[in-house]
C-alpha cells in the first residue's frame, strides 16, 4: 500500500505533525486538540493514497491493522530503513502481479 517513497514520507510528516500539535496542545491543557493527530495524520495520508499510489487506504477496511502498520513503517523510517520498506513493497507488488 506504500510502494512509493512520497506516500511513505507524507505519512511520516502527517503523523509526526499531528502528534506534535496534539502533544503541545494537551500539555497546554487544551484536550480538544487531541483530535489533531487523527485529523492531520489521516488528512494527509489518505490523499497520498488516492493521488500518488492510486489505491484505497487500508484504514477503510481495517483501521486498527492499518494504524499498526503505519506505526511500524514510521519506526522503520526514523531508523533509516526506508530502502528496506521500498524493497518489501516492490516484492509484494511483484507477487501480486503474478
């Protein structure tokens, strides 16, 4: 679902931005801003799927599994393993085309 680097980086940016805004606002006592994380995170990720990947986000079918996968992808990216993600996606796509 994240075969293109642009999609992965948009996910990373949206999630980290939403997390930073949510944490800042919660620390300042504004609990309603906790909604910033999913709004910003999904608000940036879903268009990336439609416009870049040309697929539907997995969150539509299984939101918990999708969130788990996104968190794993972000951990790998922050650890400098984006190339490994690209290779995994390429292998998965090649197997699907058979």
